[in-house]
C-alpha cells in the first residue's frame, strides 16, 4: 500500500508556480537530543499540493546566500562499499582539483567487512560506514579518521537492524534512519561513543535517502513492505523532518512521485533528490526542495536512469552522482546552471554504495 500524504498548513501563503509541487546494543542508552547542542534555523513550510508538469531545462529561482563552508571549493568524495557481482569492501577517493596521476578515483584502505545497502556520514572529523543489507553487518558500524589514520575501526553495535538505511550528520552526532522496513532512528554521539534512541519515523520504510539542511534532518522517499515480501513492496512519496525544538518527526511536502533507492543532497539552502525507482522502473528525475516555501521543483534530468546510486557535493556549485544498478557512470550537476556533464567513471559498476563529501 502506498503511504498517504499528510498535509499541514502553518501560516505560510502559497501561490501556484509552474512546474512546482508545493506542497539493546553495546553502549546503548535511551535519550533524546538536546536543543542546545545544535542551533535550529526555523523554517515555516507551505504544503499546498499542485500537479507537477514535465521537467524543465531552465528553472528560474533565487538562491539564498551561500553557506560559509561551501566557499571551500576543493572537496573530496569518498565512495564506500556497494556491490557488483558480490558485496564490496572497497573505498575510493575523488579529489575535485586533483591533476595528473592523482586525478580520478584513488583506492583507499578497505572496510573491515564488505557492505551493500549501507549508509555513510561524516561528522566530528570521522567518516562512518553504517549497517548494510546482510545480517552479518546490519547492526554494525565502522569508522576511520577524516585525516591521518585511514584504517577502519569497528564501532559500538546498534540496537536495531539497519539494512538499506540512510544516515545524516547533525553536529557531532550521526543519525541513522530506518531500513529493514522499520522506523527506528538511532543517534551516535561521537564524544561519548554511545548510541542513543531517538523518536522513530512516523512510517516504516527502507531504501530511503537522508540529508541535513539547516540543522534539520530530512528522511526522503523509500519503500514500504508491510507483508515482508519483496515483490509487493511499494515506493512511497513520504518526506519527514526531525525538528530539534520538538524532538519529533513531522511530515512535510511529499515527493512529486513515490520513489525508492534514490539519493539526496543538501546544498546552499536547497534539498536535491536524484533518481531512484518508481513502480514503473528506474528514473532519472531530479528535483529541488525549498524549505522556505515547501515547494518541489523539477530540474534537468540525469543523462541516464539510476537506482541504488550515491550523490555528494564536489566543490562549489557542483554535486556528483555516482554508480547505481549495473553502471560505473558518474555525472556532475551544476546547481547554478542546472546542467549535467560527464565525469570520471568509477573503477567498476557499483550499486548500493554510499558516499560522503568533505573539505580536502
């Protein structure tokens, strides 16, 4: 059953806009995030829903002022795990400004355990690889230092199984969401090295995407499989956000169409979604979400349809999408011109991988 959309109106007037849709583990304790740990920038959302038309090649909009850290134009992307013929422990580094022999995807020390359908996040000077599709690693996490020792270490065990989960960073914490057709949410505090239970999502789902925008965590899309049978799983259009002030999840404007196995990235005040799969198959759709008015806008599609892909920021005004089912293709998206260009391919086809971005 496809999840229904929940609409909430909280005082922001909406106006029709063309091509937009408004709209018990180790070291584990139960607690909640404190509001004072990460400041919250309030955003009121309009959720009037309009029918979305075909994607446009030229969307006109006003971008907010750039976030200060995006001025660091030299950024690195780390791709982690995934699968080709079998689950992979491989890790590769891409430097946005590398030249010569350093250009392209450089092999890094591998994970201790091969993982597919995992999530990844970067926080507190560390990179985290979390969960995965197999029972051997669905409660497990590994981390490595961002700079210095690049050897992966096994971290404390999570309470719940997180297969085909999503993750996002929030200050010095890593938030792990859902997976395994559950709605559990756990938070790893880097300072105490403990897992904390957070309020669960309002809907069970796996194969979802997550990102942090203005200190709010968004859980985007996914699928619901109430009967536990793969063939009857349904993609969902649900989007929820975690608000530090209320310590709960709220529904916001739904995706333009139900989708699972997609990627999500926050950049310069907008949330972008890439690809995924609908009930009809893979898609190449790209949308941006503006939290100031609660609207989804269709932008230029990718050159190919992708599911089980990864995406990450790669330098100023650039987001890269990587891999996906049966492909090694990499594309670069310019958020200013809303155009795509080809980039260096992954060393081999890879699906179910994860990616993080950080200043080099």
